[in-house]
C-alpha cells in the first residue's frame, strides 16, 4: 500500500520574512487575479510569487528565480533533519469552529491504476501543463497533494497526538490568517516515524484535492526518472494526509449553475421526484440534491427507475455524480 517518508522541509525564517500569516497563500486554483494582487501587496515574501506568479513575461522563470533568491538569502531555510510535520488547521464553518489535523510527508508516486493512490475526479490538460511548467522550472513541490486515509480505530490519530503532547507542545511554527489558525510540529523521533510509516503502509490514500499536482508529478517522473534511484526525491510527492475519521474533516456542497430553457424541468420530470422545502426548514435539508430557483428550494429524489447505466455502481449513491449525470 502507501509508502511514506520523512523529508527536509523548506520553511520561512520569520525573522526575515515577517509573520507567517502574511506570507501564506492558498492553492493556485482558488486564487483570483484580485486575490493575487492582494497577496502581492500583503508581503514581498508572500508565497504567491512562487505558487502563482503574475503572468508578466515568463511566470515560471520568475517563480524559479524568486525561489532561488529566497533560498540564497535564507528567507527560506531547509530543515537540517528529516521529519514529518503535524499540521493543525483551525477554521470556521457556519457557527462552528473546527480543527483538522493532518501530516505533511513525502508520498511515493504510484500510477493511478495500481489501486494505492485513488483519484476521484478527471483532470484537464491546461491545468496539468501549467503545474508541469512550474515543476520543471522550480524542481520543487510548491504545494501539497491533499490525501485521506482510513483510521477508524484511531491508530494514527493516537500516534500523532502523543507525538505533540496532545497539542500542548510548543509548535515549530504558527500562523493566523483571518479567522484561521495554523500550527506545525516536526516529528523527527525514529520510533514514532517508524510507527507512522508502518501504519500508513496498510492503507490506501484517497486524493481529496491536488489531482493535477499528482498527475504532474507522475509526468515529471516519467520525464526524468529513467536513471533515478529507488529513493530519489522525484519518486515522491509532497502530500498532506488526513484521517477520514478526523472530526475537522468537512466536505461542503458542490454547487452548479444551470442555464437552460426548460431542459432542467424536463430532466427533473424524467428522473426525479420533487419535494418543495419550506424556507423555515432549510436547516433540515437531507443530504442529496437540492434545486434552488427564484428563491425556492426543492429536494430532488432519484426515482428507482431512473437510468443510471452510465454510472459505475459505486457512484450511484453519490449525489454529486447523480446530479452531473441526470441533470
């Protein structure tokens, strides 16, 4: 199953970079032009200059030059010892404050048809070409693939909690961005690393986010890996792994905007039973498919005789897949 290793991370030197909350940026695919401008203005050391550089001239060459200069000036320093890194992320959903715990590590690359690293979405050539150009230029994984693993008995969760003293140990790094808080601890102790490696070897990894980054890493390996040793860095990808049982793991609604002249009504009539939802009962909406139109909410229930032949059996219980196929 999954093979994971510790690694020597590149991290900001806060004495040179300033507060970490000012230099963090989200993944490239959620950064609008306006947000990129805001991040550029927030700090001259904001990582958006590497992750999603402005398209002035060659953005990939610019990203590589920036990364090289930051390393030369020690704005970014590589840790002296290998570690895996526990990452607590606190955030707000609705009125609830949640905490998700994950682990940054090096994940061995496997072809997606091997059944070890499992995808759930299709990828697009343009996005992969963009990430591949950045990887070729920087030779660095600039953001992690977000993966999940099964840990119903809490074996890995317990090991992580013990490693950081239940969260009471002073973190290696801490950042606050708006109402979000990030804390990072390094695990370098050999016994604990061995426990984590052995536990994750029993598990598959399910990609939650980062399909394009993962496939890009596979392409890069195919290009450069002919003579690479078994433990060469390019045979691994930076990953952030989280338990499927973590109380802070949240999967929010998938929204689709539909523009149609009657087609949506035909699709609903063909495959669904529709139940109007009273506005006062919105909090009681059941998991599934909801149609929102002109301020009115309608719960859609797939009929038993709906044609699901185009969907794999495992997908026929997934509301997102059903909506994509039937609507």
